[in-house]
C-alpha cells in the first residue's frame, strides 16, 4: 500500500510541475512589434487585370411587385384561388434587387405573352429613363 501511495504522490507532483512549467512558458510569451513595408498600388495587376471572366457571369435579379403582412391564421387559410390584396397601385414601379440589395426601379411590361421589366431608374447613379427627370 505504501508503494501505491508513493505512486499517487509522484503523479500529483509531476502534474504540479507540468502546471508550473506551462505557467512559466505563458508568462514568457511577449507581444512583438512588427514593421510592415508600404506597398505601392500598381496601375494594373498584370495579366489578371482583365475582368472578361466576370462579364460572362449570370447574376439573379429579383423583381418585387409589393410586400404585405398577413396573420398566421390567414396564411393557414390560403389555398388555390386565394387572393392577397397588395397596397401598390397598378402601374406603380417595381423594385429590382441583386442579392437583397435594391438597385433599380422598373415597370412591368408584356413582350410576346411574357412578363418583362423596363428599367425606369438605376439607383445611386441619377440615371433615369424619364427625360423630364434629367
């Protein structure tokens, strides 16, 4: 039994020594200053400067007619033939979004029996299809 007690005591001492070593190592760590050199911005980034690869990509555009809030009870009552009344009047512009960011307004038109969108204004550019606005 004395041997077992000694073994337990030795393990406890080893664990305590390891904890002390770890604490000493942690206290020796110091933050060092780093000097970074200035990088001049080149006019072009070599052969990778071409954006042609981006010009061929497709991005989803979402046209939003209007939004409305309904109760959960009303939602559960919806089915084929149900009608949700919107507040926006007929002929009012719709909002166009790229990745949930509004970028333009437009009007809904029909071309060859399909819905289409005629851009009315690109937001943030001041460009408008309405000559009276320019």
